[in-house]
C-alpha cells in the first residue's frame, strides 16, 4: 500500500482547477505545508506563512509569542489579540477543555523529544502555571501562564490566506497547513484511519470550507506500551483520554474548526454539541471502540464515502 503523507487529513483531488495552478510544498509553522493555487498566490502564501511563524511560534526566540511568554511583552499585535479573544470564547464554551494557556504542560510533556513520561509532581507543578482564568485580555496579562496557540494558530492562518486568495479573485485553491485544510471551490479530502494511519478511513467533499482533524496518532511517544500524545486534558495535566481517537470538524472558519477539533477531542462524544454554537459547522468523531459519531446529516451533506 502506498504510504500516505504524515497528516491526519489530506486533500486528494482538486476539482476543476485552472491549468495555471501549481502545488507548492514547503516546511513552515512546524509542519509540512502544501498550497495549490496560481504561482503568484503560492508565493504570497509562502510569505504569509513566514510572517505568521514570526508571530505564533512558541519556540523561536524572535517570535512575538516568545516575547510574550518569556520576555514580558504585553503589547499585542492584532493577530495575537484576535486569536486570544476567540480562544477565550472556546475556553468558556468548552468549560476549560480547550485552554491555550497550557504551554507549561506542553513544554513539560514535549512529546517530540521525550521518551519517558514526566512524574506526577512535575505535572502538578506545571498545572499550577496553567488556566485561562489567570489570563487578562484587557489590559493584557498572561497571569504567569505560558500561552500555546498550537491548537488554533494554523486555523487562523488558513483563514487569513484564504481571505487573501479570495480578494485576489481566486475561484479554486487548496491551502493545506499540515492537514489543516481550506478549500476554495471544491476538493476531495481523505481522513486517515486512526487505527492504521497509513490507510484512509473515508473521504468526503469540501467546498469553500475548512476541515481540521485532531488525533492521538500524529505526535506521540510510547512508554511501557502506553501512548503519550500531544493533546492534553487541562483538568488532569495528562494526555486527553476521552474515548475518541479522531475528531474532524468542518466549518467555513478554519479557526473554528481547529479550536473545536481539539476541544471535542478532550471532551469526548458529548463535545460534539459545541458545533451547534457555530453556523454550518459539523463533526465526525471516531471512538476508541471503533464507532463513528457525526452531527445530523453529515454523510449526505459532505458525500462521505467510507473506505477500507
Ligand atoms: P491540535 O492538533 O489542533 O488538536 O492541537 C494540539 C496542540 O495544541 C498541542 O500540540 C499543544 O500545543 C496544544 N494543546 C494541547 N492540549 C490543548 C488543550 N487542551 N487546549 C488547547 N491547546 C492544547
Ligand atoms: Mg486544533
């Protein structure tokens, strides 16, 4: 079987794309990016990714977020303000399951490099430095927390790139920020099988919307036959363990889809009701025991086709 790319969700076919379009692949925002559009728009998207990396990177000492987290910067750009404000709404709606102040826990778990889980004492100490209730939006104060926009920045950036493309008159394009997909016009998108990530679970049609998947099989390490992944439950300080292994959210707003996929992953099946608060927003959940749960009419609306 042909190996699929790394992402949880991936564009398969761009329908009716103009002959002049090209696919540009590059690494940015800590992930593999793929843009299918006219050459000049690919150039613009690459520039925008570089610009936003200097704003939202948690690890680059030259980024705005690094200055906020570690150098006491309180003067925020409009981009950070916008993401912070929306994150605060999702924090409230999800009763704290989505919390972009989990940076101290993300730093501790550091699943990209760790091979052994942290101790309960270390988790407890990091948890004490998390909690969006400590953050003040106006005047801004991080309240001793470390902000982490890993669960929402790519959604915000995909929306910004899509808005630029539309303003330039684009009718067909696919913006794929490491599996955070936005389609202008129609494309077919595949969802990985979380139990066999080299295979597809299904595919569906995406038209003028974004699809984002959160899964436990993208970034993780294993220790003593237990998988430790990158989505954290702020209540316990441990990896989320809500009975779901994959959550895909489809919305006209990639920021909404990105925030909700993470929030629902932490909350479990009941979290699917979060979609009701947003217009034209749907979800497909895959449970650890192999069931599929969707918002009403999902299969018909997106012409979903099960595979494998
Ligand atoms: P995603 O892949 O969009 O679900 O986002 C996961 C990333 O968001 C992680 O790598 C962390 O950087 C961050 N994160 C982890 N847990 C949470 C959470 N409960 N709320 C908000 N952000 C989180
Ligand atoms: Mg997310």
